[in-house]
């Protein structure tokens, strides 16, 4: 067994290790008000992380160590996440009369029925969801499993950077936790509606579908902002570093918007449309009512309005910090500009408050 779902008893720093960068975030809370204490991001060398799999532990550790020194992280305990594509999770039904110890013993006995890997090669854990809606004699239990190497390599990278990862979470649950902070302006704060969160990263786009603020569906696509960077490099003969800087700070030729940016945005719309169609064809749940955009790519000029226009869904960009206090040590403008890409780091930092 492994503590994917254990409650944190210490303040944590949230660490999001993605394909292109590491993001770090610390939160505090006073009188019910969250406060951003520190945040920062560092780009990773190319090919350090491929499709969310760490290939260069030393490079990740070195980059993380430099970042936590730069932004002044003082906490020693960390929360990290395991990619959804590397985790098997499923809801199973168990006898409602079992004690927690009996439930654990039964799951250990029956785990090989649900986990398609040798049990001596995986970590697994469970969390009780509640009574089964169709049979009150049963309870629904979330079972999660991940291979040793998937978890251990992330733990090693963070440990080498001088931190102790005491919480290893599942990406879908991390996003669920952060999502509760971005729906305050929706009717009933998102209760009773079905919302699609499109997280567009550097190399992957993940669709999360929420109903009553709980993830009911998620799916990865191999598409992200790197496609735009690659096109800039190829068209204008730039190095990777030059292309990234040009994207962020400008200075590209006049035809960039019409010949590169607009076609890329149209491609995003197509990717989102296909993802939603796949969900609609496979789900029995209600149709999507709103779209929320997350990830750094979501801030491309005009993307929000283009998706709303083309797909006819009310669309807005995620900002989990809109109602938080911001420490004077933090550059508020930079934080707000980076907010859509900090959902994972925010959800991890929120694990600090599990026991409150």
C-alpha cells in the first residue's frame, strides 16, 4: 500500500514538474483567507522530461534547487503529483460494513483483480468515496495504482534538491482541488453544472470534465504549446531559446500573427472540439455547460473568445488566485500572468490544509 490519499500534517510547498518547466508555490491561510507566500518557475533543459516522464533526474534536481533558493522557499516538505497517464485509477465497490482495516485487507487480497500489473511492481492506495447510489449495502472506493519507477523517480528528483516529498498526489485530484477556486463567479459556484477544463501545456493537452466540482472524466492528447514554438523556429530560423523569448516578449516578423499564430489557435479549437466530442460520445453524463482554459497556452491573445465563438460554450480563463492575498515578496503582475499555468502547483500547495 502507498499513501496517495494521506492527510498532510505539515505545511507543504507544491512542486509541479512538467515537460517544460518546474513551478513552485507556497500558500498560507489566515482567518479563512488564502495567501500566496512564494512562487516561481524555471524552464527545464530540452528532453529533461518527455511526456511527463523524467529522463534527467540530476537536471530536475539542479533546476529545482536553484529555484527554491532564488524565491526563498523555507518549507522542507513538498507535495508532488504523478501524471494521470501513469496512474491506473478506478472505482470499485466493497461491503459497506467493513471497517477501514478490513477494507484494506480485502483490497490487498483482491487488488490483482483490478490492477493489470504484478503487485510487487506497483504502489497502490484507496480512498472511500461514499455509499453506492444503487446499492446501500456497498460503498464506492477509489483505487489508484502506479509503477514504482513512476513514483520513485519524482521522489528522487525532489529529494536531491533538498526537500522531502511527504505527499504524492494524483493529477486529477490535484486539479479537482484547485478547480474549486476558479468557479466562484459561476451560478451556485459550479454546483449542478458540467464544466470542461482544458489544460494546454507545452506538450500535452488534458481535458478534465467536472460535474458538481468532481472530476468525472479526463483524457490526454499529445498536443501543446511546443507545436507553436517549433513552427516559430522553423519559419524564422531561430534557436529554441530565441523562439521561446520571441513568443514571450515579441519581436517576430509582421506575418507572425496571420501565418503562424492564428492557424495555431484554429488548431487548438479543433483539438478542443475533438476532445469534447470524444467525451460526449462515451459519457452518460449531462452535456458540458462551460469551458475553462488553463495552462500557459490559454493566455494566447484572442484564444478565449475564439473558442467561445467557434464552439458556442461560455469560456473563461482559470485564475485560482483571484481572491487570494499576495505576499509583498511576490510580483503580483507576474503571478496573475502565470495563473492559468499554476493550477497544478496550486492544487498541490492546498494539500497543506487537509487537516484543517
